[in-house]
């Protein structure tokens, strides 16, 4: 049964159905009755496995194809009409060429299957921030995951009305051929096509595809920003809450910071941290500030390493109505396990591929390193009371960070907005032994957006610089580095909840309560201004953590020059000027 009479929607669905040839078309209305029916069907076909409903109510396990376990950046394309618009860091094909190639793959790809029509909203339905999409898919896993990650159903179609302003998403599992797997974005056509994958990051089209790649283009054109950022609120004992947004490359503690629990002394004093979002922030000017919302409705988190010590709030978020992908199934009690959950791996289990696995004797990991949980945000004990606020929250600070062993100090502040954009543009992480190639090489990931920016990054930085003219009180910009190491390679800063101490310094700087030391790279904390009581860190260690080694930074300047050279004439002159200032200061 059709849920709309919108001619733009119906003609597009007819076109996609004619191409992919499904046996039938089913509209997703967002009702619990329909979702329950789809869960039962997915369990019957083996697409989902029901977990222990007493211990984990509403939870299911999903296994993806072993060739299909992560985002495929080399097969992800920005198909703008002009190659220049895609920039040097995105893969590009002309829209005509990509449409033609993908149509040949889509032809008949849904034969014998159902095409599900998922109307979904990024952001609170009807809010000033909200943007709408419709995803067509032949995967029940996608339907059920989108129901967790986005707001779905009839209310979305009511907002689209008779208009054509929605993102058109087509996904087909086809035969999961990795050689014919593509995720293509057509910014001028408001269209996303994904084929031959069943993995969340490639097929939940509301996430990185819409909320970052497509939305970054919309933000550029409409005067707002779509960023790969967490949003958190810090509530002081007097009840006042200040909000920060923060961008980190993967494996730099983003989700842990988003759901941070303050150190014991702070908790006893009445400090609280509220999670507004763990991954994506949309920011727009309002009342002279930047206000941010989390456009998502759930968490799509990496399971390995998540435990009650590293992130108790994330563990609590997965306690009910969650879908786990590519983790261990404990056959003794039909629950799940992954590396880093605890020190008691199950002995009678199936690994992420579904093969018998004994955690005590197996020499291989049971869960895939990129195994995931998809969980409703409302499950999180520290979810912000402002999570559903249609107008968003005012942002006092933007924080950038990466994984640097010696170069970046624990925290420093930019001198102004443009210098802050420079700080974000040079961020990145050093390669570790886990990655192929040389260890300790800085891999640039500006604003943690390198894989997710839907257009030329030089133009993206220019848009950032321009945003300052739209707000009287832009957020203060900082850089943090939780990952300084000693000469033996051991981390010096304890991290996790202790990072709250740095947040406190940042927010005090934003409200003008503290002075700072000027350095070649920006403003550093004065001795004694970072509260170390109960942290296990002494003032001499903090001095080491805040040290700026000019020789290392001179090497850094060379690396930045090399990186900037990629962008040619789209690199904003203001960033070249900031680099020259840094070089002179060193």
C-alpha cells in the first residue's frame, strides 16, 4: 500500500523498481507491529539471530558476508558534474559514467526479493534542522537498523508533502560481489546509490552518506555545517550546562568522550556530562552563536574495546532493542561477546563468521575488529535532556584531536577562529603497528572529515572560515591529544574519565575565567590551571604533557606544506598565512 501521492516520490520508486525488478514493494510506516513482523521474518530466514530475550530483551545478532565488513573508501565516489568540485581527496567519476555502470549492476538485482521503501528524517521531524530522505533497499537488516538510527515512517512523508526536496537513496545487496561494490553520491541530483554491500556503513544511507557527504554540500550551499563531531554537555554543580562539539579521527576515543563519566571527585561535587551525540553534528547560526543537533537517532558503535570501564554508558545503551553485527555468539547463554568486553571469553561459542570458537584456546579473535552495535540513543543513561530539542544546543567550544606520540601537547587553544580552522585542517593521527607501512607517520585527517566531505576540501575550509562572519560569538577552538607517550611508548595521560579535567579548563577559557600562556602554536594552560587532584598525574608530568618541541613542530610544518600542496588554488590564502605565521614563530 502506497503511503503518499507525491508524484516525485512515486515516479522515482517506479523507475528504481523497473531497474531492479523486485517481486513486490513494501512501504515502511514506522509502526512497531510492522517492525516486529519484519524481525520475525529475518529470524526465519537467518538474516537475524534472536539473542537471550531475558538477559538482552529485543536484541539480535547479524553476520555480514566475510568480504563485507567495513566501509570501502576506495569504492566510494563523489559524482559531481565537475571533477574540480570533488577535489583531490575524493574518488570521482562523471555522473553519466557512474549511472551507466551502476545501472548495469542494478539490473534485475532485486529479482525474487522485496523492495522496502523507508521514509526517514535526519533530525527531529518537523524541526528547523531536519532533512528528509527515502531509502529503497532489499535488506530487512537495513530496515531494522534504519529504524534504530533514524526517525522513520509516515510522519516523514507528511513533511515531504508534495515536494521534491528529499534525498533519494537506492541500495541493493545484489550478490555482494566485492569487485562490483560501489557507494556513489550525486550531490547535484540529491541521490545516493549503494550496491553489492550489506555492511552498515555502506548501506545505512542516512549515516555517513547523507548526514556527512551529502549534507556537507547542502551546508555549504545553505550556510550551515555538517560535521563528523560528537556533542556533549557539561553541567556544573550550579545547574548551568555548556556544550562542546569535538572531532577525532577513528580510534581516538570519540565515543568514550561523548559518554564520559566525570572523575569521582567531580561527580561527588555535582558535575555531570550529557551526551547529545556521538558521531555527527549539524551546526547552524542562531542568536549570534552556532547551535548544533545530532541528526541521528541511535548509535552505530565499534564493539571491540567497549566495556564497563572504558564506556559503561555505551554498554548500557546496548542492553535492549539493539542489533549486534559480527560479534561472538556465546552458545551457553545465547548472549554476545567481543575482545575487550571482559577477560572471560566464552569457551562454547561461534565466532563472527558463525564457526565454532573457544576463546580460551583460539589463536584468532572471535569478533571482527570492526564489529558493531546499533543501539537506540534513548537507552543511554547519560543521553541529554536536549537530545530531542528541535532547535539544538549552543556550542561554546569546538575541539579537534588526534593520536600524536610527541608533537601535540595535551591541550592548546587557537588564537582566533581562522587560526582554529588552521588547527583543524592540520589534524591527524600517527600510524600504529596495526596499519601497513611506516609507524609514526602523521596521516592527515582534517576535521576528521577526509573520507566524509562531499566536495573539495579547500572549498570546505573556505566555508569554515566564512562561517565566522555569520555568528557574533563563534565557538572557541581547541586541540587535544590524550595520546602523548614516554620513551618506552607508554601513555603519560590516564585518559577516559580524567579527560574531564581538560574539558573543565577549556570551558573556563571560554568563559574568560583563566589566563593562558602564549606559545608558537597557540595558548597553553598556566601551571596549576588544570586540576590534577586525584588524577595520579603530578605537575612535572603535566609540564611534559604540555611541552611544545620546536624541532618536532618544524618537521610538522614541512608535512603540512606537503599536504596543503595537494589542494592547489582551492587552498584558502588565510590558511597559507597561518602556516607562514607558525613557521615564523618556530
